[in-house]
């Protein structure tokens, strides 16, 4: 069975600093990787996807993928209090994700004003 | 507005009383999934569907049924709910699984 591991936190970061969130996965053939943000009581919201080794940037967010190490990370630059949420790492099942996603348990991020 | 709609948002029911949670998407998505989310256990997949009349079990399918008779709808059926099915349920859909899933607003189910 696929496993996706994340540090549950909480991870506390001062406002304006860089928040770094990490994730490891067990299935070497995985091809698609996602970061979701979930506010308390709300549904997960897709914020980043990455498929190739290296970095992918979108605004203040950068996703990093290292398939050799089976490692995915998310960097949030210039952290804002509104970034306080639980961040879920997800990996596509059967490689691509047509049969859904396997999620980590999430990292609770707190941005301190 | 493109969305995944789940109903009801909140439901309290008694053990053994059959219930259905509906899920509908208006994005013409092929792929749909159901998840449950529990404290300390995270999101776990219950069932998924890759097309009309094509469904399969996820990681925690026991006690649940699904159907996919139309592309837009993917209801979750609990034939005889038990207290251990008390959870927050999410439906999600995707045009092409590799591009991520859009989630519904969730259904908080309590079985007493």
C-alpha cells in the first residue's frame, strides 16, 4: 500500500519568513504530486502540482520534487497569517492519479504575526 | 460556476438507517472519488470511478457502496451505518487524474 509521510507539526513560522513543508512517499513509480491547503472545517484546495524533478514556482509558492529520494517539498515565501492552515501532500495512485490520490496526514502551519 | 456539490452538508442519523450522500459535478469530469477524513488518520479513499459504470474500491471500502450511472453524479451509499462511520466525507472529481482533483465542500456525518 502506498504511504505518504508528513511531519504533523505544528510548524510555527514568523510572518514574512519562508515556510518549508516536506513530504516523502513510498511508491517509486508515482508520477504526479500535489500540495493541497485545507483551512479548518473546509475542503482541501489544490495549490500546486509537480510532475518532473526540480522546482516549480507559482507566485509565493515553490514545489520541489526529487524522485530519486522520493521527496516532495513546498516552500512558501513571504509567509502571511492567511497561510495558516493544514497542508496536505498527495500522490497520484497508479502513477498518474486516474484512480485517485493518496494523502499524507498533513502539516499544520502557523504563521505568527 | 465550476464546482463539486455534496449534499447534505451535515447529517445525524441512527445506527442501521440507510442513507445516501449525493455528489454532483458540473465540469464534465471523467474521474471521481470519495474520501473520508478522520483526526489522526488523514484523508483516506473509499471508492473511485474512472467513468460511467466503472467503479472500484479504495483503501477503506467496507460498509460503503457507490454507483456511477451518469457522468456527473457519484452517490455514496451507507446501507447500514455504524458509529465508526462517523466522519467528514469529501467527494472529488478530476478531468484527468494527473492534473489534480477538485473537492466538494464536505459532508459531516454523525452516526449514533
